[in-house]
C-alpha cells in the first residue's frame, strides 16, 4: 500500500487514510452502479497517492478558514485527473469534494450542466488549480441543513483525518 511508503505518517493516520480510500471506493462503486457504468479495477496505489497528496497539500491551510475548500479543490483535481477508477472518476471526485466541504460546514451548489462541463475541463487539465479553487469558493456557502445521516460516517472520518498529522 502506498500509505506505508509515502511520507512519514503515523499508524493511526495511515489507517484513517486507508479507511478514507475504502469509503471513496465504495462511493465510486455506488456511482457506477447507479449510472450503469462499467465497474472495473481500481488502481489502489494511484488512488492512495491522490488522496494523500490532496490532504497533505491542504493541511498547510488547516488553521485557516480556506482549509476545506483547498482540500476539496485538490481532491477534485486529483481524482478527476488521475483516473484511479475504470469509470466514474469525475462524478466520484465531485461527490467527495462536496462531502469534504460538508466537514467544514459548507454546502456546494452548482447547476448540473455547469458542473459536468467544468469537471470535463478539470479532468483534461484545461483548468489550473487556482481556478478550480475559485470555482469552489464561488459556489460554496454556509451549510444551512443537517448532514444526511447516511453520509455522517464519511463526514466523521474526514473530520478525524483532517486533524491527523501526516
């Protein structure tokens, strides 16, 4: 597993990152099944690296109000661009980014057509990270409702992961 090789991280942080990866993989499976896409192999090493890189970069902002937006933007780019899954990479990156924002008590609302078009551009690297961050910032607002119960486990895991030192 890449988490044992990348950077010096504690055992607990490694376990949390692996749990994060398992949750992301489960979400991708659900997305692919609902979209009647093709479920295939997951490049675990690639996915591990994407998740680790996004969080390790974002952690530089952990004490700033921008932390969750930076983490969401990096995760969105990493998953969409690096194609760890056979299918559903852009959709998965979008869902995970929204859940990361929920950890920060933020909601993300953008029209479906706009999101699809933007995600395609992110995936083919036509949009630099700074613009992705600004897009997330523009469409984020304070979460006005409770987090749905079915996503609470995931949100709790992300919140704990954000506090771990890596």
